[in-house]
């Protein structure tokens, strides 16, 4: 049985023993807790939670705190309050809250409520067709080849694996995915997020640029200053809509754990961490792994990819594995076809399909496509509480 991952926020009379009881439940995993929403921001954005339990000792509805949680995550919120409740229940019915519990409550009643909220969310996502996998390419150091990997991987998924593929360039200040594809885009992610009205699949389709490989590209803003308007909540909404329209969303990123990156991590099914054969990259990757652990990002969703693996620079892939204490899942060779294809505005997997790099990217694309069939995530087996 897959555990239901929860985060506890706030406090009220009777919440302390409840926290202890929830931590002892076999079907729950308490990822963390905080008295204030501000202290939970990082975990909410990157923790891949199934439910947030928010406790309040006030009789009025905590609209500001619920809104702050929603800035970081869209998972269900179960509101826990002291017995008097006040007008809290009435306002909660109109708000984005899954359920309200007035303490004291039997532990199994609280567990049932959490389980129900997580299950309803899963059914809603399935009914909405939200099955697309988010594959995020990340390295904590520039110059490691993230964009080359992201653009070629997306092209291989679309062309060779017949996957409906969106390439999202989230290197918001200096993204180059459009250049690698030889495209001069009319619209970017900036234009999409500042456009009036609700974001839906039809609107998204009007802002992507189609590449001959079959990839739909949503480029980075044309001006660095426009990146500031691509905030976490916009990225969250974008990814949720994209999952209902595409089989795979490949995300190219910047080397930083900024807000949009944290929002992306919260919805990432597979994180490809690029490693290099140089000491600075090795140091930064080690720090990034510590950060991912602090964010409670599941290690099972991380794939380590060695780029330019055959470069003769004094380090070997085995030494990188030993230093980072990880297993390199895929090795991409250094290949002259890559810089040549970038300068020509045509991905190597299309321009030079027999190149060593192209073959390695093709194998990686096949593995990712296979991991997404027929479903990207295991279904939970629900155990209904009696009474």
C-alpha cells in the first residue's frame, strides 16, 4: 500500500495529541510540520504531498493562510478547528477546503477524512485526463548541457516514441530552447501568463510553437525582466493544464531552486539530474541533492544522467558515483554532432540520428516512454475505516 503523504500546519487545542496519533498511523507518512504557513513553504512546493492538515484555534475562517498554502500546492486541505467552530464551517463550504473537522475527534475519523480527500483528488485528476508525465531536466550549474538534453529528449519522445510532447522552457531569464530548435517564437510563456482569462487546454494550444519533430514548444520570455511575472501559481496552473493535453511535458530549467522551479518539482514525475566530469559540477550536484532531501523530494523519482560521459578530463563516471553515493542511470557521450546541430538550429536526434549522442538520447526517451505506460503512478489501495 502506497503511503498517503501529509503535512501538518498550525495549532489549536487538542491538535498536539492528534499530531502524535497521525504520526503513528501505518498508512500515513507525516512529511513534516510547521506552526506557520511561511515556515512550510519549501516543503509544500517540493514535497509531493497528498494532503495538508491545517489547524486553527480561531473561530473565523483563515482565508489568508489557506490562500498562502494554495500559492504553493494544490493538494487537498483538511481544516481542523476547536469544537466551537463559529462561522468557520459556513465559510469553509465556499472555499477551497476538502473538509472540516472539529476537535476532539477519534483518530480513525481523522484518518478516514484525510484518505477520502486524497482519493477524491486522485479520481478528479483521472476523470480530467491529467495523465501526462512531467520530466524535469535539472543541473545546479550552468554549462552542463541541460538545454541540449531537454530539446533532444523532447524531439526523440515526439518523433520516435509518438508521444504528445510539450517542451516548457523554464530557464526564464536566458532560455535557449527556441534557438536550439531554430525557431523565432511569436509568443512565449510570459505572453501566456499575462493574458487575461482562465488558462485551459485551448488557450495553451494558442501560445505554443509547433516544431517539425512534433514537439510543441512554450519558449522562455524574450526579455530577462519578464521572468518576474512567471510566478509559482502560474507555473502550477500551466502544468496542471498541460498534463491533460500531453503525454509528456519536458521541462528545461535554470540552475536555481527559485519559486517556479519549486512549483515544477511539486508536479515532477521524473527528475533528470545532469552530472558532469568536473569538480565544480560535482560539488554543486552534491549540494542540490541535500536541498532535494530537505524538500522531501522522493529519491525514487530522481534519475542521474552523466552528460559528456566519455570526456577525458581526469574523472571517471565511477568516481562520480562514489563521490555522490548515487547510481548513474544513463550516460550521454560527448559528441561533436551536438554543438554542430545547435549552431544549425536542428536537434542532433533529427539531424544526425546515427550519432552516438542521438542513440543514447533515443534509449533514454524509450525508457521514459515505457515508464509512462500505461500509467505514470501506482494507484493507492484504499482501506476504509470502520465506523
